[in-house]
C-alpha cells in the first residue's frame, strides 16, 4: 500500500529499460505508489490484492480473491498484449493463476526481495516450491537469498541498481558543524524488525560517552496501526529517558538523497534484510554506514574498509561502532570514499538492470 524499497528498486530498473520494453504496473487498490508511478509516465492499474494473515476474514477471502485477481490479471495482460508478468515479490501468486489461464502463453518472473529464511517455514517452503515449479525465472536480490533455492539455472541473482544520478552536491565528510555534533540518521519505515528499537538502545549507550551525538528517525508507517503503535512506543522510550532534545522523529521522506547526504552516519540495524536499498543508497551517496549482519547488507560493502558490520541484535556492538565512527572523522572520510567506489563497481549496469533486460530477452526469445 505504501512506497517501499521493493517498489523503488523495480522502478529504478524499469526506468533504465523502458526504451526497450513497455512496463505496465499493477498495484494494490489504494496504493500511494500509483501517483508516483503515473508522474513518472507509467500506466498503472489497481487490483484488490488480499495477503495471507492471521485474520479469519483475510484467510477466508484469500483463495477466492486469488482466483479472481488472477483472472483480472490475465485480462489485463491480454489488454496490453503482455508477454511477461513480473511478480515483484514471491508471495504474490496471482501471476501463476494468470499464466494457467493463458494456457502457458504468459511467462512469469518471480522476484524474491526478502529473506525466506526469516519467514514461517511452512509458508516459505510452499512459496519456494511454487516459484521453482511455475515461474520461468526466479530472481534473487542477493546471494543470501539465492542460497535458499535449488541449484538450477532458473534461479538467478540480480542486484538492485544504484541510483542513476545525483541531484545534490557530494557531501563533505566529515561535515564541518558549528555545534560539533555528529548527526546519525535512521531511514526506514516504522516496522517491527527494522531495528529502530536497537538503534535507540545503542544510541543511548553511545550518548553516555559522547553527548555530541544526535539521532533522527525518518520513515512512514504505511498506513498500518501496528506501525503507528511501534513509532509511538519508540517516542515514549525517548521521553522516558529524557532524550527528546537529541532524538527526533520524522515522517516519510521524498528526497532520500538529500537526507542521507545531510547525515554524518547512517544506521541500519534491521533483523532481516535480503538486500537493503537504504544501505546501498548510503554507500552510493557517500555517507558512512553501520549495518547489521542480517543477510544482504554484508554483500554491499567491505567491513572495516567501506563501512562497519555489526552482529545482528547486538546492542553493545552497535553502540561501540557508533562511538568508534563518531570519534574518528578520518575513518568516516575513508569509508565515504571507499563506499562510493565499491558500489559503483559491484552494482554496475551489467549486474543490475542490464542483467534483468537480458533475462526478459531470454524469455521473449524462448517464446518466439
């Protein structure tokens, strides 16, 4: 329903490929992503997708709506004379229904954008079986995701692309601030498991040793009550510890580049990440990064050379890393330069959107 990293990532890829392929987006009814995509020149349709959840009403509706939406997706594919349906995460099964209704004429690409290892395994193994059996290609955003699947040529690693250009000047690292503060940024939607709770605890410990530290949380709640409650819990903790003057909260950010470049250090202490577009953006824009060893982030940079990788859920290690990097401007400058160089080499066109384009062409050639 919200603009997520998954949507931004596929849009970054399709922007680079739309001179060769026509993309039509299908979003959940009422998604805030519709306006963003339409402003970028894409045609967008909406379907009332229903996700599996613990709610009885959702479980009762899931099967019938899956069949109905699969039929609707099939009709939309016919309307646009589409050859490929690209599912932007592998829990969305409507593409398989549409393929079945097309008598195999439609081909399906399934993108796996989170760590299946972190999901309830009965569901994850079912989705894996469906993807390996019915998708024509299964795309993994990292090697960490790839390891969950069988060793078959159908399953490929396609990294998310780096941004295409920079709108703002490259920031000077370390920033020369008149108040001598060190600004930490946590850029993520407010979702349990995204690590904001660990970030605050780590900041609190680091702040006891360095009162020049400042922490800003920014992100959206995706319109969900449980996410709003999570943010409120964080704000209450900040108030209880008397840190409201140095820990602030903001909403959804439209100019991600500007916010990242304004920060001295970006934190990402998620418990599970298949890739992490936020970490990639920080490295690309030249803001020193501290991230947890929770899957994909370990593949984005070199620990100790272009960033710091800390053990998952280890608050003491997080606090130590914050203190180390905040106290060492020279190391921050080295990380900023090395991170920019590393991601520009590893995530160049050939391993990202060009690879996706070649996979599309494989499928179109096989169909011909």
